[in-house]
C-alpha cells in the first residue's frame, strides 16, 4: 500500500487533473500511439546500421549451442576476443520472432515498442491537466518526432527506453504496480544490461526521496513497497554474468568516440540548431522544446519551494550523462519527462503561449501539420517492405553462399553484422561494430586503415590469409593495396554496396568463371544514367555477359539492372528494359532511377500515358538530375501529344541554360516550346544560345538553328524582347 505524503505527492495529487479528465484524455494518447504504430508498421527493416543482424546471429548461436557466447565466435581474429554478451535476452527474442514471422514480425515488434513510448509520454502529458488538449498534444508530438529516428532500427535500446519510461510512470502515477518492478528490472538488465546504471538512477532517485520523507515522518512508500524497490536494485546481478556485468558500462570509450558517431561527445550547439525547416519540426527542435520544458518544470518547483528530490536527482543524472555522448540526449529526455511533460513543463508553456484564439489556431495547425507530415513522408518515401536490401551486401552474401564452399572474409566493420548473419557458420569474418565491448580499438584501427595502407593490408593478409576481401563501394576506387595485387586477388562479384575479391590460388575455377573485366563498380556507383552508360566501355557483348552473370546470382542488383535496362534500350529492346526497370522499382521503391528507366521503356513502347505516370513517380522521389531528366522526357511526350503548354512547363523545369552540361538539343526544344506558347522573344534567346553550343561539324543542326532564328526574327520584325521574354514594340 502507498502511504499518502503531502510533500512527496504535491505534484501528483493537488495539481493533477481529476480522474474523469485523465480517463477522457487517454483517448488522444491512444490515437497518437495508434498513429505511431500504423506508420512504423508501414516502414520496412532497413540498414541504418547492421547491428540487428549481429543480434540475430547471436540469438542463432544461443539456440544452436544452448549456451551464451563467450568470445568472438564469428570472427577469425586471433586470439578470440572475450565477451560479456549483455544483450543476450534481446538477441534471443528477436531471433525467435524472426524464426517464427520473419521480417514482418520484427516490423510489428518495433511498431509496438515505439507506440508504447509514445503512449506513455502522451499519458504523462495529458495527466498534467494543463493546456487542455493542445499542450499535451504538442508535448507528445515532440516525443514522437525526437524518438522516431531512434526507433527506425531494431536494437536493444528500443526496449531500454520503453522500460525506463514505464519504470518512471509506475513510480509517478501507478504505484499499485510497484510489485511488477523487480520483474521489469530483471527483464531490462537481461535485454540491455549495459544500461543498468539508468535503472539504478531511477530507482535510487525515488528511494532517496522516500528516505528523506521518512526522516520527516511522512514516507511516500509502505515498507513492502520500499522492499520491492530495494529488490529491483539487485536486478543487474540477476543475469547469467552476475558480477561480470557491473564494469561493462564503464568500459573506456575515449577512442571509440572518434569513430562511432553516436558515442561522440555532445555538441550542444549542434544539438540545438537545425531543428526547424519552415514550420516543420525536426528532432533537434523537439529535443529543445522538451529540454526547455524540463527547465521550466524544475524552476517552477523551486519557486514554489516544492522541489521533489526524485525529480531533482533525475535531472542531475540526466545532466551528468548528456555531455558524455550525443546518444544520451534520449536518456535526458526520458529522465526529465516528469518535469518536461508535467504540469509546469511543455503543456504549461503551450498554455501560456496560446492564450489568444489566434495563437491556439496556429499551434493546433502546427501540431496537425507535423503529424500529417510525419505519416505521409515516412510512408511515401519508404523502401521495399518488409526488408530493404539498400546499403546491405545482400548480393555479395548470396554469391558467397551459392558459389563458394566457405572461408575467411576480410570485411569492413560497418557491414560486419550482416555478413556474419547471412553467411553463417561456413564463413568467418574479420569484425563487426561491437566496439569497444567486444572488439578492441586496435582492431578498428586495422579495419579503417587496411584498404588504404599497404603495410597494414600486407600484415593483415599475411596473418590471416583471407580467402575473400569485401570492399565497400563507398571507397570510391579500387583500394591501392588490392590494385597492386591483381595477380593475387580478382574481382569476382559486386552488388550495390560492396565489391568482392577472391584469391586466385584458392578457387581457380570460381575466379575463371566469374572474374569481372568490363565493369568497374566504383565508377558505376553514384553516377547518372547517362554517365553509367557512357563509362561502361564499347564492348557491349562482354559487358552484357558480365551483367547477365551478376543478375543470375542476384536478380535484385540495382546497378546491374540499371545498366542492363539502358543497354536494352540502346539495342531497341524496350520490353527487356521494362523488365529490369520493374525490378529496380520493386527492390528500391524510394529510388527515382527505376521509375525513370520504366518511363523510358514505356515511352519506347508507345505507352505514353503510362510513361508520364512513371516519370511523375521519378520526380516525386528526386529533386536532382534524375528528376530533371524525367521532366525533360515528359516535355518530349507532351510535345508529341501537341500539348504545348505542358511541354513548355516541363522543359522550363528541366533545362538549365547556364549549366555547362546543357546541350544544344535541350535548348532547342525549350525554345520551340516557348515559341509554341507565344513567347517568341524567349524562344529567340534560347535558339541563339543553342546555336552557340552546336558543334562546328554538325551542319544539320547549325542549319536548323539558323532557320528557326530567322523565322522568329521575321515574326518579331522591329520588336525586341525584354528581360522576361515578352515582346516590346519599338516606338
């Protein structure tokens, strides 16, 4: 039973909304959580990093060996690195879910966890009774926007954040649930044990408050409840590692901060800037609002001389964590929720700001607009569902699994999580990103330098004799150490993320069958369609054969499908081009290139209306060169359909006269469209600029330009064009 205490419960009794208000306010909280759930249900599993897959691999190991891993079992690094697998519970859970329901099951798990965070935050805000529904709605929006990026990944922190908020909620609002805290704490420590200091901070803050009140004769907790909290404090010892877990959170990360972005020290200026884009709130702005709410909340308690010790300790702990690492901005937001979402936090600020009807309308519009954008942008720009191969070496792993017998793969750490999961026991990799809790800073130093430093690469190859080398395409070129070893390593495969080299002396038949000569994967990546085709070389027969081999192993190969589609169009095979374009659209729906190629193929087939739709999709997914290329193609179609107004609109959007890459043909078509919409002065200017760009040997185009210039000049007579292209008659 909870014993009432005026001092301890001053914020949770006299200043909270009545019970009927709290019940009514649960509906907006449910609706916001439902929005979060539905949106995240529509989002696929993507590779912001590859941590999910090393967790899946850890879960697979636990089930196959019926024991916890004790070292780097998936790596050929010698000696094996000792390991405290502090997230073994998470690994077991996600492996079970993936085994039973695949990636859709993980999508549902992520959506449930995020919706839980949003719901609890909304209940914190609505329970304050401040600001009607507008204040709590804005506060909940801030939590939604700030935590959404962190919940895009399936990682252990998605549980620890929810557990932290739930623990605070129980201690603040649902003390009848206190008997559940030991179980919650044990689950937390086994799912994400490295965060146990946050658990201890929360429990310790409320225990310290109760002990203070006991000295004044008004304890907030009964003896049983106090014992329950004390028992929950022992949860870090209730793991398979026991005492061995305790030093893990205090592992030295001073070097890791230099190469892991989320461990870098907090730059407060960076954290607080860039948070607004018009009236659209970004994560930084949302965090700033929550931080201001926490500050006003604690100042209000101090001013009224009702500062709760628990709130003060939570704020102090949050402030101590925040400078250590940028990732602790999320813990800061959680630990300060009783203040930021309480009666004197964000809801109170919104209530004060929206005292006029106009302000309330504007703030309500801001909230609704951002909720709309949150849903529409996430769903419209999503990748392939339920799993996106984007930024993952899926093709390289498929090649190794189907064409190689096994061996050692020297890899860059960023994709190490996916390599170990997709390749399984037949292969050993170099390392993943479990640094510094598993691998050492020295391992990372070798990994980040081996593709650029000849000495480090030579030492690594001599020591471990890898059968394959997987190089990220992001290097932009063949690594110099490999370029000097073409007699030792051969390029045998690449996908949209990595290039794979095999040792010639280990599997000569594989090298003989798959060695790539015509394609340079490093120059293909990131180029426009025209550059891809132009840089592919002249031997299209051998090029087509290499593309065929790539696609036979990995049909979802984005770059190979793009180039194959362009070659098919060049060979007047639009049906074949359409097949390749459809593959790109299927596997990379957020990329504009597949839609652009689809439009090109449909246009070649004479399906002009369908082509316009495909080009429109390309424009929706791009604001760069691909979008302009699609607009130009749409202009040609509208010109063919004799729709001069739409043709001019598309050409005007696509053609940039002062861009050095703009061709004379593009300027000519823009000028012709301007002429047809009765803008002869503008047309004359474009024709003249096009004439300047016509190659001297191209007599046909030169003659065409002169002819059109003369026609327009004759039509204008003595008229002259002004700056905006309209005709001004001479006086």
